[in-house]
C-alpha cells in the first residue's frame, strides 16, 4: 500500500511541477518579448521573435517529463490506452494481425510440444539419462534388434559390472481375464521382475513394488495394478492394496498400485505380474521372449557398457555356439528406443510447423511494414510539432507488443485445442503419457519469435521514418512505399516458397497414404466382426476343455442369422504380437539361425473361408485334424517358395512348433503384421494339435463373417460366449475393417496435419500477395491517375500489376523447388516407395501456387485499373 500511496502522491507532485514549469516558460517568454520591444519591435512581433528564440514548448515539456521519476509508469499506461484506441480504429488490420500471430504460435506450440514430449523431454523415471535397454542383434542375418532368452538374460545380469541393477520383462503384453468384480474384463498385463521397478526408480502410489521374494518360483500370488484400475475397482489406490482379485480364475493379492503416469513397458499395461524363471523357461536359449532394462553406474559411460557387453557376448558365443553363434548384445539409451519411422514422423510435423511459422511471420512483417508506411504522415506531423524520439519509439513498441500479446493468447488457445488431436501421433510403445501437456518453454519460444517480428517490422521501420524524416510524407506516401517495396516483395517470395514446400510435402504424404491404402492384405476384411476370448489357464490348459469351448461358441455363432462362417485364430490379422518361429526342413534347413522363420497360427476349421483366403494347393483343415491324428500344417505360398522352390510341397515334412508335421495345403500369402510390413511367411496348424506349445499360442480371437452389419450381432455373440462360460471375458469387439484401417491412422493424421499447414500457408501467402499489391496501388494512386489521364489503357494498368504479382510468384516457386526436394529426400522413409521427385506432385504444387498468385493479384490489379483519374487529381490538389 505504501508504494501505491507514494505513486499517487507523485501524480500530484507531477501536476505541481508541470504548473511550475509552465509558469517559468511564460515568465521567460515575457522577458524576451520585453527585450525585443525595447529594440523597437511591435508587441506582436516581439512575442513572435521571443517564441522563435525559445524553441518548441511541447518538446521542452516532454523532455522535462522524461526526466521526472514517475513519468515512465504513467507514460507506459498512457501508451497502452492510446495503443488500444489505435488498434480499435483499425479492426481489419488488428484482427488479421492477431489471427496471423495466433496461427503461427498455435501451430508451433502444439507441434513443438509433441516433439518435446516424444523426443526431448526426459522420461518420467529417476535419472533417465542413465537408463538403457539391452537386447540381442544378429547383423549377419540382417536382424537389427530381437529379444533375448531367459538363460542369456540371467548370464548378462550375473556377468556385467557396468550396471547398478538390471531387470527383465516379456516383450509383449499378456491379456488376462479379471472376474469376480462384476462384468468379466479382459485386461493387458506385463510380466516383469523386481529389477525393472528398481532400475526405473519409480515409487508406487500405494503399497510396494516387487521384491526378490516375489520373483522366486513358488512365491506368493501377488500383482501390481494401475491407478486407473484401482480407482475403478476399489475407489482409490490406498483402498486397493491388500485386496484380492481373480485373474484367469486364480486369486491374486494386490501389493501395490503404480502412479497414474506410469506407462511401462507401454501404455496398454494395467496389471504387472512377477517374472519367475521356472525350469521350463530356462530350458532353452532359443526362446527369445525378454527385453532388459538397466541403470548405468554413475561412473560408467554407455560406451564402456557396450564394450563390456561385447566381451560377454563373445563369451556366450563360445559357450553356446548352437544358439548364440551370430548373436551380439546391443545397448541403447531407453529414450532412443523409438522406431525410426515414428521419430521421422514427429520431425516432419516439426518441420511443417516451423515452415508455417516462418510464413506467418513473413505475412505479419508485410502487414506491419504496410501499417508503418501508412502512418508515415502521422509520424511526420508528430515530429513537426516536437514529439520526442523516445516517445514515438515507445508508443510504436507498445502497439506491437499489444498485438503480440493478443496473438499469443489466441495461439495458446489454438494449441490447447490442437494438442489432444496430435496426441494420436504419440507412439503407444513409448513409456510416457498419451497426451502431451502444453510446454510453457516451447510456447515462450514461439511467442518470443513472433513478438520479435512485431518489434522488428512494426516499430523499427516507423522509428526509422522519424530518425530520417521524409518531409514528402506530409504530402504523399509514394516515395516511402517505393523504399520498402523490395523488402516487402522479398517477404512475399519467401511466403510463396514456404507454401510450395508444404504443398509438396503434404502431396507426397497423401500419395504415400493412397499407396498404403491400396495394398491388398491378402484377405477380405469387410463384413467380419472380431472379438477376443482368451481362455485362461489352468482352467483351459487341456485340449478337451478348449475344444469343447470352441465347439459351443462356433456352433451357436454359425447358427445366428446372417452369419456365413466363423472361426478361431491365435491372433487376428494385423496383430503385432503374433509369434514367429524358425521352420526346419531335414536336409535343407537344419540350422535354426539360417532357416526361414514364419508367423505361426493355430486355427479352427473355417478360418480361410471366413477371411476369404484361397487354398491354392491341397486342402484346408477339417474335423478329422484332431489331437490324435497325424500332425499337419498349411503353409503360405511365400513359405512354400522359400522351402521348396519350383517343387510340390504337399506331403513333405517340416519341423515347427516343437514337432514334425506334414504339409497338406498351401494358402495365399497375407499380411498379418501390418499393411506396410512385407508379407511374412505364415504357417497354420489345427487348434486341436497345440500339443506341448504354450497356451499363449492357443486360439483366442473369434472371427465372424456376416451378411449385413456385423456390429448388430455383437450382443448376441457376447451372450453366446457367456453361455459357454459365464466367467469368460469378452474384449476388443471390433470390425476387422477398422483394425486394418487403423494401420494407416498415423499416416492419415500426419497427412491431415501437414495438409492443414499447407492450406493455412496457401491462405497466408494469398493474403500476402493481395496485401502487397493493394498497398502498392494505394501508394501509387496519384501516379496511376496521371497515367490514365494521359491516355494509358486500363488493360495495361491491369497487366502491369498482375505482372508484378506473377513475377513474385515465379521467383518464389523457383526458389521452392530445390528446397521441397531436399525436404522430400529427408522424409523418404515415410513415402512408402513414392519418388521424392514425383513430377505430378511438384506440378500440382506449382499449379496451386500459380493459381494462388493470380487470385491474390487480380483484385488489387483490377482496382488499380478502375481508378477514376479526376477523383485522384482532385485529391492531389
């Protein structure tokens, strides 16, 4: 309060000082006038001579105020009020400038926030810079990354000295049935050991994490659940600890609840179960199912850790040549485990946003330059009546900052709207939250860049007009307009170039999206409904129990109206977790490291009919292929070509899925791991012949082909499953066409985002060309009037201004083509085989830019040709 009273008192003191200064100036002028009268001048002439000698009273008063202690505070407030009035008097300019700033800041804040969230921000773990991933690689076989086996992991952990702790976890999530808490649910669970939580350094929201006792074979049945699941089941984390839940018909005790933001190994995990190295799991070094996460010791670099693990890999190759002959151990920072395509996708978004920001700033610069020139007369008048240099500069700076502040607020609002939409581009495998939070550091950077543009192109030109005042500005703006014409033209060229670059990038991505969508997956997805009913162990560990369940569900499903076929399969198409194993052929491929691998599926009869996958040779499975009949297999055409090129595969023997089997059919190859993933070879086995394979490979996805809308039958199919087993959870009820369509969702989102950037750039560049020519027409109105008065054809005037706009467009396009090609080469990994120099895309972008140039130029050019010479000449008088 004391400070405010002091300022208030200062205002009263200022008035007193002002009055005293005015009285002193009046007294001085009167004394000078008396002196001139004594020299013989008249009273009026004496007062005029005294005023001339004294100088500008306004400038003297302003200089005195600048030296007064409280003047800056009040003066800034006065400048703000005056700036608001000035901006209100020019609503079109103000709205346009604020919109341009808002678009630039908003797009960049959202894109930079995504970039920061995915690539820059430290992972939400303790000392994340020391966290590394360990995995196997086989460079000689062209395998850059693969999981390791449990025995190899145990040897790594025992032999390495570079890490404080090392934890292991299964590379995939396992679905479990949660029952006894209302409607059965199907939830994804991660299997991890205690070392994972210790390495990550994450504390639970309630309870505890796993300990070494929990990892022991025969240990207590304990689980850790997510905060969301704890809240949904028990009302909160604290209430969940100690509760018992049924997972796959086994009672489990909840010992801990993880924080809401915990998302390891991926965002899908809601339950964590202990990893126990049972004798069966430790029996084979060829069972690659684990990844490892470790924390480097404080005094150990990642290069030193890599060198140590290389020595350990060499030792394991010598000790176990059969399984580790070509195996290396790779060490990478946990932050760097993002796929190259996901990284490039985010960087492409970042580049598009930067390009849009530059275009927005360029457009804003043009707007502010035009406004500065339009106010040249005002500034000249203020200089003539004695306005101080600092006073004018401060006023112009305040107006620019007001525009920047308003535009920044709009940009923040747009970023808040756009960021959740861009969240779909966050890779699900990244152990971070799904939605990036708006980062104020990034917003401050984008806003500072835009405000710098406001100051540089708004206040600076006008202030320069004051420092070197053009007296012609009191009469005409034409000369001033010519002085900045080159600068404004260069800015328009930059806008056109940036627009063409964005158009080319968006066009290439759209064409790549079309190519991906046109890929034939090898099966018919339309009209197929899928739902997951994974059968829990030990309730369904035996073949008879599983066969009975499949028979009841499939029989009832096939009897529903509109159902033409139905079948069970281990994994629905496009399932990334589908198992892949080597296929051995005696005398041809005896070495598992050199034998071709195939994705394995256990299926029930009717699978190929349901997906409309033709059997090109041999037969399909039927009811005679049961657990007591000879083991058989159907292989894909691609696997047949690899195993027995130019030979008949029917009746031949192969070893896969832990048993020797006879080939009875060849099916068309399909894409099962993604549209963009080349068709991996596939091998199919009858569901009844699972044998000693883990129940993980047992059929779990029900596929039903329907004539009509498949979703209509979803409630009936759910009821059929519950009739077969009331405790069985039903999950992931979806159309197969939606699952296939989801494969291109990231591409669609990216193409849509860059397309939106390109559209905004197009509009901004068109506005820039229109604004430049409009101002030129206004500044040269008198010249145009004189030309018309002297007989110049209106068509020539129209062509002159159209030519000016087109020249700028041509220069911008010429500069953009090499830049666009460089950008396309940088994102070639996203183009799915589309040529980075695709002539049709470049021609389309150039055509759109040419149309933009002509459209933006025509209206000002037409207005120039329509000027009335008589009106213009009268205004010049």
